[in-house]
C-alpha cells in the first residue's frame, strides 16, 4: 500500500474520501518492475487483472503515486497500471540523457508488449500527456481511448518558466517538510496533507542525511528547460495530434498556466473524435487540484465509449 498521507495520520483511503473521490473498495497497489527498452521500469498495478487496462503516465518531475486517487476511482472498472517513466520514481535514469517523446514512446511500446497488453485506455498528464499522444499516434490499433491531461504541442511560456524556476532550485534540503513548504508556495491550491503524502513517494534520503528528488538530476540542471520550445518539436507534436484516430478527451484545468484555452480547443478541433473538458478550480496538476472534478470529467467521457452507435 502507498505510504501516502501516513505522516498526517490519514490513510490513502481517508485522504481520498476527504477530497470527494468515489471508490467502492480499498484497493491496494502491487509494486512491480520489468525490463523494457533496456531500462528497469517500475510500476504500480491496481484492480482486477481481468478487467480492461488503463495505463497512466505521470507528469515531469512526478512519479506513479501521482495517480493514487485516480487509480482508486477507476480500479473497480479497470486494471490500472501507473508507470514510473524513465528517469522518474523508481525507474532507471536514461544513461544518455534522452527524454524525448519519441524515445519515451519506445519505452511505452516495449512496456505494454512485455505485459502482453493489446488494447487499453491511455491517460497522461503534462509530459506524460505528450508521451501518450505520441504513442497513440504511432500505435493507433493499440489505444482504445486517450485522455490528455493539461498537455499539448505548445505550452504557455510563463507556466513553463514557473516550472523551470521550481525545478532549478536547491535540490538537497534538510527534511521532507522543507520540500512540502516549497511545493505549497508553488501550488497553494493543493491541500498540504495531500502534498505531503505525494511528496513522500518522490523523495529519497541521501547518505549525508539530507533529502532530494528521485527524478534524474540532469532534468533539473540549469538550462535544461529552454525558455523557447524548439519549433521542430512543436511541429512534430502537432503532427501527432492530427494523426490521432481514437476517441480523445483533452482535459484542462481552468486556472492552468501551461495549456492555453485556445490550444486545448485547437487540439480537439484537429482530432476527429476530440472533446474538451474544463475542470474548475484546477491548475496544471488537474487531478490533484480537483480530484472529484477530474474524476467526473473522465467518467463522463468513458461512458460515451460504450454507448450504442
């Protein structure tokens, strides 16, 4: 079971209920690893393995426990697999520093092939959202439906700069609470108890007694995040969006500083089966800022997949 919220005295299930997450059973995830595309990849598996599969891809600088509330909400209906993508969580770092969407697409291909998964629902936040639509565009026969969460081919520059300022700060602090305080300043919408619960899974203790992030240090090195996105990358990503064939939901937090409203709308317009859902009282980390609103938006979309034509 996740150690989310243990330090606050709340179990994962109590914390989920306190923010309005609906779930029928206290599912506990299994922590697993496999080798795919030359890397050890860690993942959590929730729910009944005989159910259809839903694969969850976290955002930049996060890890698989970012999806704990979402996994609880959908584990009654799906076999939930939350992956630690390369360089994040308890998965291997990329020895060559390659974290491009195309390389991470190959990770996903190798990962689902290793598990023998043929078709599945794919959901990704931010970096994971880009990786998800890159994969779906190149593997149209594998993705039943796609949920892109606050991600797109283009980001708002001010939001990207905010992330850059956050990750380029001193990354060795004396305590977990020092990291909690930092995240609260970055995202005051999040409940401090929830923040502490998720951060615990994204930190590791160093031999000197200090704490640091689990994700690859190269990703937080000064200058790694360019102020302006490479135009070639932008064009490639738009091409992937336009190539999508599966039913797709683009989810945006109404207070997001990463994805502009017109970008989300344009994505849905360019996708044959594209829809947009705006989650109120949520910024970039939609499913954490408003878990019940996010669950509701995704549930409504999933219901449309099974309506008779």
